[in-house]
């Protein structure tokens, strides 16, 4: 089921996510989940969802997770580091990202994101550091 409030939050704060067609499934401080549908226009040759698309999905999902874990009185975050391990391709269906906070400090928030395919198989694992603004 689509989380309409979360999807609106993504699209208003990161218009690029609307252009990609990212939908939010769930959003809260302990877990943010979103997905993107496979589309030929988002693929490399051979029908594989482009790695940059998967990284954009992870970055946006992780950014909202970081934002929802901001220390009191802080305005936002920005990605300062992101590490992605690709495990398998996505050739159809959806890629679904799940982000959880690993560390929520005063200066930095570290978020881990797993991307899985429709069969629940791990597609990519992303660790990102967000600087607190």
C-alpha cells in the first residue's frame, strides 16, 4: 500500500524522486521504505535497472530517514558519503529500499539501506553518512 503522505514528502522535498516515479511505502524514524518500478527508460542495455537509479532510490530513502532522526532544532541534512555494493540486477518488477538509522548524532547521521527485488532477494546494500545542517 502506498503511503501518500510519505510520497508527497519525497516529491516536495526532492522533485527528482517524482520524475523517477518513486513511491513511499512507509516512513518513520526507525524505518523508511520506498520503491521504484522497473522501466525500460531507466535501464542499461540488456534491460537491467541502472545502478544510478538504484543509488538515487537509496539516497532519497536514506535522506528522509536521516531527516526524521534530526536532533532538535536542526533544519536538515546533506549526503557527504555514500557506499554502494551491488549484489544482483533488477530486470522487472520493483526495487524496494528500506532505510534504518545506524547512528543519529549531533553532527552526522549514518543510515543503512537495503534494496531488494520482488522475490525479496538483496539487490544492493548502501551505507551513507548525512551531515546535520
